[in-house]
C-alpha cells in the first residue's frame, strides 16, 4: 500500500512494456524452435497500440484482434503489420474488414462471398483462414464440409486461401491434445492434396495450446499459434499456471482507498436482495478492518482480482469493492495494487474509467 499522489489517476492499469516484450520474445523463441510462429493477440487490451508495438518488437509475425474497431484504431496509430481479424466477420462490417485487416478467420460461405465482393470492389485481396470445428463447439466448419467450403473460397475472386485453423478451450474447455491436433494436421495435408494448394498457415489455436506444444515431440503441420493471455499475464489458461520464466505481473491494477474503518463483520436490519442479487450472510468474525476501494463492476470483474494474502473481497457493487483487510490498517487515500486474471484484465482494459500508465524501464 502506498500513499496516493495527487497527480496520479486511479483506478489505473500499470503496464510494463518491457515485461510484455520479454514474455512475447520468450514465447516467440520457444515456439520458433518448434517451427511455430506467433500471432500476438491484442483483443484483451482494446487494441492498445503500445502493447501491439511491444509484441511486434518481440518478433510476433502479426497481430490478431477480434474487433474491427480495434484494428482500425491500430491502423490509425500507424501500425502497418499484418493483422488478422479473429472473430468471424459480421456481414455488416465486411467492407471495413477488407479495408483494414489482411486476413480473417472464417466459417460461413455467405460471409466469404460478401468478403469476396467487397475485395473486388475495393480492388484488394483478402486472406482467408478457414476455421475447423474440432469439438469445442464455438466457431468452425465441420471437418466433413471443409473441402466444399475451401473449393468455394478458391473460386471466389479477391480472396486468397491462406490455410486452416482451429480454436479450442474457449466455449467448452476442450483441451488441445495429440488427437485433435493430429486431426488438424491431417485435414491440412488432405486438403492440400485434394485441392493442389499449399497452406502457409495452419493455425493451431491460442494460449491453451502451449501445454500441448511443449509436451509433444511432433507438432505436425501446425505452424502458427495466436497468443494473448500467455503474453499479457504470463500464464497458460487451462489450469492458469505461470509459464516458466515469464512475468505474471506485467500488468497491475491500482485502486484508491476511500473508506477504512473497523466495523462489525455482520450487517444488521431486515435482509433482502442487494443491487446484484442475494448476498450470503457473513460469518461473525467480530470487528474487522473494512476497506472500501473506489473501484467497482464498471471498472473490473471483482472475481478477476488477485488479492494479496491476508486480504479478502467481501463484496462488490457498481462503484465500490469492500475488502476485509484483516489485521492490516489501511489509510484512506492510499493505493492498493492487484494482479488480474483474464476476466479482470479484459474488463479493466475496456472500461472508460480505468486509466493506463505505460512504463518501459528497459527500452530495446
Ligand atoms: C481470443 C482468441 C485467441 C487468443 O486467446 P488467448 O487465450 O488470449 O491466447 C486466439 N484465437 C481466437 C480465435 C481468439 O478468439
């Protein structure tokens, strides 16, 4: 805990660009030795140009973003690296997708036809990666339909079929494993033979694929991963364990204490719903040091805050988070720092109330 400075805005994210660069560089190197390139995913950062540049400086081959608005903002800030739209393009946005992204991940023939028409109209070419459904049941073409869709893409003017990809562990938590990854490689080889083409991208997945990569002797045809969480938070998402030699504190959230009082641990009066539903009755711990932060659900997912030992979150509403500080006395006006999980990071990065302070103690 530190005393708040009058010139520092809270809540704020403190973002160590040198640590993000280190994480990205370490992963680029480790995966590079397995023949896998890294696409740096910026979607949890609202397309932050500073973070995008840190990833690019570390050797990622391009950037991945789920929203065209963020891609456009990065283009406006002067980033001209290859950009991939990760979420299947909305029909209503195909013109913007073709204008700003080099590649998009796709699964719908109607969208591909619309991208083609737009590319022809804009006199551009647009790269296509076809996403294959391998069991997680989010986006993807069923393997049996892949050849038909791939042939359609080859016949559409303005589109270039760059390869295939898959995404696991997002919707159902299905882990990348030797079986589903071998299926992706097998589909890539079968398609290349059937269509007489060479895929320059077989994009195996996201940060959840790292365990599989490091445990396998043979990554098959997989030659690209799209990594966000592992670069930003330094952990793998399947069990949320830290990855060796990566920083897990590249990004911290700082909030300010607006009330700090010893109060009884149990509320009194007739109990009905709170602003966010029922609250379980607190156990009686006598009088405790209760701390209120000027931080709420509009700023962060309270469940996504990693709280320091000895401190417990008692509750959260739109604008307040109430902590039990145990035996620690916390002064009003002081600042508290928290590490974040993915959900906490995403909400804080996309909240208009949370400032960002970038630092780069070791620019390279
Ligand atoms: C979000 C996303 C990624 C990156 O996932 P991380 O777990 O942050 O590495 C990769 N691919 C797709 C399609 C995504 O939506």
